[in-house]
C-alpha cells in the first residue's frame, strides 16, 4: 500500500537505522584565534554600519567594559540594526565562536535579540542563518553566544544584530569572533560534524522559525554535562535547526544521529529529525528519522541516513515533534560521511534475466539518480516509478502553483538512460493538500452540487497540468490509488473525494488522463488485493467502471507482503480473477518485509530470516512467471534497503524488504529471482502437535485444526503438509496439487531421528517414498487417495525412540512430478544428496492443539447467565502469557448460525481500569479466527474483542 503518510515529501534516500552512529569528531584548533574584536573604545564604529533606518553612534552612556559601546536608534523594522561585513574574515569550513554583549536603552521593555548571518552562496539565493539569541533588558547586559560555520563559497557574508521589537533601541559591546576549529584537511563535505554543547555554545544550532527559544542548559544531558533546550514553541515544526549546506553535497551518503528527550512534565510525543531544502525559494521537507512516544524519562536516539539527490541553495536539519509544542532537549548530534560501496558490476542484471517474462521496475527518488544508486538503477531496472515526486503535495502544494523539480529530475534521468517511466499517482486520499478539499476561506467542502463542481474542476486542472507535462514520456499512470474499502457495504473508501463527488472523481480522473495522455496505460492501484474481501470489492468496482466506458486499462496490485503472508495461492486467485476482466495487471509496489507482522521489531535479522526472504522471492517470481501472459510489469518499491518506506511504517523499526542491502549489495532476495541455486542453506522449523490420526487417506478432524505448510515448485507442482506425533509414530499428511496424474509421482519423506544434521546418514536417518498409486517403502504405514487437483497422502513413520515433548527431529518433505520433472521441497534440499541431513529442517514435538466441542444454543446477552449455559462446554485459561499470577477465569461457549457466545466468569480481587490504554485495563480478550487459518496476522474475518469489567468494548481486526 502506498502509505507514505508518515514520510512527508521523499526526495532523497531515507533510512531509519538501528544502533548508534559512530561519528568521527570534528577536529578542534589547539589555539583559538580571534579574527574580529569590536569594543568601540577608539570612538569609531569599527566597520559596523546601520542596516535599513538604523542610526549608529559610539556612546559613553552604558559601556559593558571600558568607556564606550555602540548605540543603535531609529529602527523601524526587526532586521534594522548594526551590521558588519565579515566576508574574508571567516573561512569556509572553519568553525567560529561568536560572542556579544547587548543591553536595551533605558525604559525599553524586554525584547528578544538575535545575532544573524546574512549570506549569499556564490550563484545562489540569499539566506539568513541564526547564530545566537537572548532576551535583552534595560536593567543589565545580556550575552549572545553562538557557534557558526559555513561551507560553500559565498559572495556575501554579513553579521548583524536585530530584535523582534522593531522600534527598540539598544547597545552592543565587546563582540568577538574566534576561530575554534580550522577548515578540515579533507573535503568539507566529508568532514562531518558533532554537537555536544559542552562548551556552552549552541554550536551552530539556532531557532528554526525565530519564535522558539534555543539555549544550552545544564538541567539534563545525554552525555557530559550540557544539552540544548528548545522551549516557547508555537507549532509542531518549531525547533532547533543546524545548517548543513556545504557539509552535505549531492550524491554523497551521510549518517545522522541525535538524542532527544522531553522536558519535565511534558506528555509523550513522537519526534522527528527532519530536513529542509530549498532551491531558488522552492522548499521541500522530509523525515530523516523518527521516534515514537518520546518521554521526559528517557533519552531516545533518532538516527538515519541521507543522500541528497538534487541541487540546493539552502539545507538544514532540524528536530520537531509530530504534534503539540512540548519543550525538549537534544544532545550528541553527529553527522558522518559514509563512503559509497561500489555496486556489483559482475552479477546478472535483473532486467536481462526477466526480459522474456516482464519488465522489472523500482520506485525511485532523486537521490537514486546520482552516485552508486544511479548505477544500481540503470544496471538492474527497466522502469522507475517516482515514489512521491508526482503526488499532489509535491506537484501542487498550493492552488495553481506547480512545482516539478523532483519529478523533472526523475523524468530526465529516465530519458537519459533509456528507462521507462511510470506515473504515480494523480488522485489519492492521502498526501493531498488540505486546500484541495477547502473553500478559499478555509472552510471544508461539503456534498453539494457547487462544491462537487469545484472539486472536480480542481481535479481536472491538476491532471491536465501533471499528466500533460509528461504525456510523451510516461507509459503508464496509477491514475487512482487506494479507493477501495472492503469494510464499507459498497466497498468504496469514504475519502473526501468520494463523500463530495461519489464515483464521479474516478470517472473524471480517468477521462481527463486519457485526454491529455492518450498514449499512457491508465491503472487503478490498490493494496491488499490478495485478500478475499478486498479482491471482490476491487473487482466489482473495476467491472462497474469499465462497463460504463471509463478508460481503465489495468489494475495494480501493490503486494506489500511479508515473509509468511499472504499465501501464494491467494495471490494467484487475484491474478486469476482479474484475468477474467481482460485488463492488464501489474505488480506495482512489491516488497517482502523481514518482519512477520505489524508489531514485531528486531534489532537485527538472523541469517535464516534473510535466507527465508530469498526463498519467498523465489516462489513469488515463479508465480509471476506462470502468469507472464497476464502481468505486464513488476515493480519493487525501492531499489535497496537503504531507501525503504518500511523503516518508518507502521512505526520506526528495522526492516530489510528489498533485493539489495543498505550497501547496495545483492541479497538472497536477488538470488531467489536470478539463480535460486545460489540461495544460502536454510533450516526451516515447525512445531508438531501431539495427536493420533488414523492413516487411511481420509481427512480426519485432527488435520483440520491447523493450516498446511506450503511447498512450491517453479511450475504447477505444489503441496501443503502437516505433521503430528505420538509415542510411537511421526504422522505426515500431504495435499499435493499435481494435475498430470502419473502413478509414479511421489512424496519423499526424510527423517533424522537424532536431528544430528550430518552430511551422511546415521543410524536414525531414513528416506521413505510414497507413490501416487500407494506403493511405498517397506516399514512405513501409508495411504493415498486421489483429489480433484492431485492426490492426498498420509503416512506414519516409526520412531526409533519414544516420542517425548520438545524432542527435535530432522525432517524434510519432497514432491516429485514425473511428467514435468519438477520437484518441490519444504526445506529446499532438492539439489542436495538424499543422505545430506544437514539440509533438512527441524520438527519440534509439542503439546496437542487445544480443542473443545461447543454445543448449539442461543442465550440472551444481558450479563445474567441463562439456564441454557448449564450444560455448555467450558474452558479455563491456564497459560500465563505475561506474568505468573493474577486473575483466574472460566469460560463457557455456545453457538448458533450467526454467533459464537462466550460466558466468562473472572475472579479478580483488584479491578483496575486506570490506564488510558485499553489493553492495560482489567478485561477479557476473545480472539476469533472463523476459518481457522491460524495466520501470523489478521485475515479479513479475524477479530480481537476486548471487554473490560466496566463493559468498555474495543475491537481489532481487518473488518472495521
């Protein structure tokens, strides 16, 4: 799903990284050198001049030290004040401490005072960089102390003193500029930077907006004795900012890290390390790293990497909150240059390997068009999709004002390198500016004819401008994105587009796109189309619109999946369903999360997980190849793990979902597509519940308690199997899909009873074969039966020693199809010798699957048990998931055609609902999986129902 909601405008490579970024300290000068000292003792202004209407005079009335200071009067604007040209005094790349004393004229009210640097980079636009701030008073002198450094050659460099009070008069005295670090020996853009605030200066950090207060404090620190406190914030984006123009340059990669903590008493809030860039006055913002639930009790590190992909004349990093105006500390900031690792030039190109099947593309940002990332794109991918650069917020942030900088960068790169370009996306409920759904006065549009006409007019204007600009280059557009909501009765998302216009926004979008870009294929794109209810809702919508004549050429299946879900047979059902509509199909946003669900967060991924991901990509692309006649392209959502959106969604965590790692090197995921024989050895694991099924080829109730484990081949051969055990046997049940019906088709079973994982058979190792016609290895109990799509096999393998709980067994299962010569193995040992037990998986003997027979009945739900409950089935929760003591309960169950009924009786002497989190209140939670699919995440019908002792109810699931 293209959920870039939390990413902002992505115009560079962004990664949230785990662990601490090791930064090389910035070199410090051994002997600080004073390059400017202004004390006004000689009676002159010493090179200072009045800006705007400001009048300057040396005055004996209020010296800080000595006999004179500089008085400024006659100001009529905040920027009026004393200025001093320092171009030539300050060297690019060097670091300077700037210190000054200020005092307001008698009778003046307290006012904010700022030292600011006005700078114009050579050939660039004028910028204003805050150096230091303090509150000025007429009662005494206040010190302004800051640190400043600039990198790029400049044609103007002017330091000046200003005040938020445009009319206040003030004194300036004893200003010094001291070089504390010389220019770096190496390139300035590789020198990096650190800020620890231990010297008492802000070290170049300043107020980003100008209204917030940024000051060094000893009240708290992550390391050392000091940190930087930001307070008096008026908006979430207010915060401390650090100028990195010249410290970071186009095409180079950097690690950034900062520690954050809220001030005492502030409520928890999500925080971000962000970046603002500008070119010729056009702004763009993006998130470098994020942290959830930052509190006042613990320091949290925000760390990520960044590659600048476009030209800029302004570049700052800053710290902000996701909402609110909480005061916060930052400490131990580090910016570190990361040398690029060359891509592997000697491996096969993906686009060449897949040339006979379908084009392979990747989502891209401007950062991917420079350096090694550009080489990776041009070597492996035949198309690119702008991940964010063509969305509404990037192309028309305010009405009628179009900005195509990032989109043009990607379009030019594609054209220069012979790469096809996909457009993404013209209409979406997310990343659309608020103004689109508002009147000029800011009031929201509503569902009336006038507002509908206004909104559709805006949509048409936008599409004509954006799609029309790239009409000769973009070969396919995701015209509409994520418009389906399978939880609604009609299957349509209740976005402002739909609420105000009904389906007319889709009709308009496709009509106008077809008019301005007649050569482009027009797609409707959505996520979770591999889930049954979403598939049906999506199918019905596309069928309806096409029947009306809406020019929809194709459907896009995003396929944001993980290592286990969704099952390949459900993905296949989606391809089969839409093939009946006669539309093109594309996989548009493929990635395979290395996390197994939406809540898992690991500091690193074991090698087996990354290997399993490689096999998952192998199986996916085997499926795609089988449907090459229906799939006209496959696009992965990013070229390498350093640029995946899954680092920030659904919350900041480690993920590695793509084909190349963060150093742009090929992963098992790549080899799973290109050459599966090079996949690393994998040891799969499976828990085997205790049971005693009958071996007769029939499907006992026991085999319905768990879903089968998938086994795939490159072709149509596939299967699902389960295992059980008792004291004497290991039982195996296999459902084989194999339509060729050759009697010699077979299932091979491999058992290593010691789980020794050796390269040759030991005393407890054996291979058993069961043919499709029922013939089998001696000593094995086995039976087979034909099915509509193949055959079913059951077997009982004698255990050399009695089965015991938690005993591990080496195991593998291999399917063979005589007609095609294909094989399929659970642990993928089909290339190994049969006697090599080191390539087999592991079964662990486990407790039985819990089950209870539930009687039929319909009680009244009123909190008082009916008589019908007297003979109902009862269960008692005995397993402590968290903790070892607390409440106890029993539960009775009944059912009828519409409901499952539960009567829970809880014994809990201390009832507590004080937590704002429902899951931390005393409650009963019921988990229901109606089709007993036992997935690692919710399917369409799965639900988690929570009722606390006050009858407060919450529901979680995919059904709304």
